[in-house]
C-alpha cells in the first residue's frame, strides 16, 4: 500500500533541463513519453517544460495534485491534453469545462448507478464468452488487438444493446486513429500543423468522420424507435436536466464518443498489460488460477462472484498503478493563482501524471515491482497519490463500470486460458493518448483444472 504522504517541506519549483531551440522538450517526450514525464519528479515539485512554443507546468507532488484536482474552479478542464481531446471527441463529460460539468454529470449519473451494474455485467459476461469461444488451444494472438476487440464488443453492447451486431460496429479502428492523432497534437502543438494534409492528419480526419457517421445513425435510429432499451444510449436520450431539457444530438454524440473511448481504451490497455505482468510473475498467476478454480469451479464469472475474487481485484488495481491508461492530463488556470507557493498566470497549462505519481518510490515502495499484495491493507491512500480515475468532482463517472469489466474479463479468461507472451521482445507503450502497449503476440493454452 502506498505511503500516506503529508509533507511540511516547502514545495520546490524548477525548469526541466535539455530543452532544444524552437522544439523545447518535445523530442524527449516523443522518444519515451511516460518515462520522460516520470523523471521530472527528480527536478522539483512543480516543473516547467516547453512543448514547441507552449510552456507547461508539470505537478509532481501529491499534495499539489490534490489541490489541482479538487479546486476545479481555479484549475478548469483545459490545457493542451484536454483541448486536443476536445477537438477530437467533443464537449463530453470527460472534456467539458466546469461551466458545463455539473449539468452533464447530474444528467448522466443515473446511467452509472450501482443498481445498473449487474445488468451491464451480464452483457459483459456474454461478450467475454462470445469472444473467447472462438479461441483454440495453441493459437498465437496479437494480445492488444484481441483485448481491443473484446472491450469494443463489451462497450458497444452496453451502449447500443438494441443494435443486433453492436459488438461488430466498426468503431475500433476509428477510435485508435483518433487517439493516436490526439497524442501527436499534444506533444508538438505547432500552430497550423493540424491543417497540413499529411497522411496522419488525413487518417485522423477520416476517422473522426467515420465516428460521426456511426453515432449519428444510431442516435437517429433510437430516436425514431422511441423505445427504452435499458442501455446507455437510451439513458442518454431519456436524460433530463432540472429544467426538463434533454440532450441535443450533438451532446449525445459527444457523450457516446467519450464513453466509447473510455470503455475501449481503458479496459483493453489494462488487460493487455495484465497478461504481461502475470507471465513475468508466475507465482501470482498460480494464486490467481487457484482463486478462480475455487470460486468459479469451471463456470463463467458473474457480477455476484466479484466480492469473492479479492486477488483478481488487486491485480487490476496494481496493473492500473503500473500502467494507468490516462497517464497524463491537463488543466488550465482560470485566473492568476499560486500552486505550492509558486505563481501561475491566468491561462497557464498545468499537467499532472498518474504514471509519475505511481512510480514515486517515496509513495510506493519498490514502485517498479508488480505486487498485488501491496493492496492487502485496508488503509486507503491519501488523495492525490493513486489517481487512475482522477479525483474530486471530475472523478471518472465510469470507474465502477470499468473496474467491473476489467475484473470480469480477467477472471473469465484466466479461469480457462493461460496467456503467455512470446519471449524475447519487451513490451513497450505506444505513442497514444492512453498508455496502451504496442502490438505483441502470445500463445493461448487451454487450462485443465
């Protein structure tokens, strides 16, 4: 369990070394984004970096991260990460400014009420069984691609249950291209670069059009039918604010794309990394198999099984610590302020990184070690230390949904299959808006209990 961090020391400020003329720290960030950001903590608690013409402040101390995430009127959703994401995904719950957030959150909260989780979990279990039903002993699969297919099927099914082939909607490729495009624009925000007709920009524009066409068609079909299918899209169309107003088609589109991105990227990345961690830690994997054999006895995992699968849950938590999908996020100051005793101008871009926090040795002993048992203690980490789902009023609305999906998928697959990555090639993160692994293969072996 992480250290309960309370410091009375003065918070330090510094400028990261190694900036290049014109480009700043962008080349270093492009070479190895997560590790470059994690290394900034060695320079201070609040570290300035340059990305092309932009100066950004990276918050490296958990106390300051807590302030950043809880004082959302001063530190609003904005900055380079959010602005580029907003251009791509619209003004959904994850990217909207504080002025829109309360209304959106209140309207969407019923869709994620805990009473709805068992129904979503039943759909998740069906898609997990359908995906793994086509696997054969000895198959060699691209693990991230397989996990994306699974998470796409689950997310689309929960969003669009009325669609006969929701799991096969062509959203995965489009979402992947959009996420990659956001990452490129975030790292090197040169003026006008988005409009240059490069192959990457053309793919990005085409993917955005494809997403728009898919979601617009589904929204129109649902509105025409006027039926409550007890899925997320029906909830969005039926949501009303305090004045009785519903969401416009554009607002529904933005929320759908937001949920698609969060549901697909987060779970797929988490599961992909989990298989690499379990393969490298066979003792933990054997304990997981024992837990699943004892509780499930050969049947599929269900929502009511989760309380009896504590190791499964801890593996998900530890995977999210080591590889948080939303590894870097941004805020913008709405007024001139201070953070840790250091002045920030109005309109400043402020970045924080769960990856950076989760790799601090003073917060997590032996931070690079995969140790699910560090979560055995009942104490909760102080706010601002473990932040895979954010903090405060902007904490991820789908946290329970995503955690349930990841645990069910991990349990449903590991109960029947061993996933062994091909040796000899280290798995590294790709350059994307989320901390997803680059393609790697693994051999599937059917387990005999």
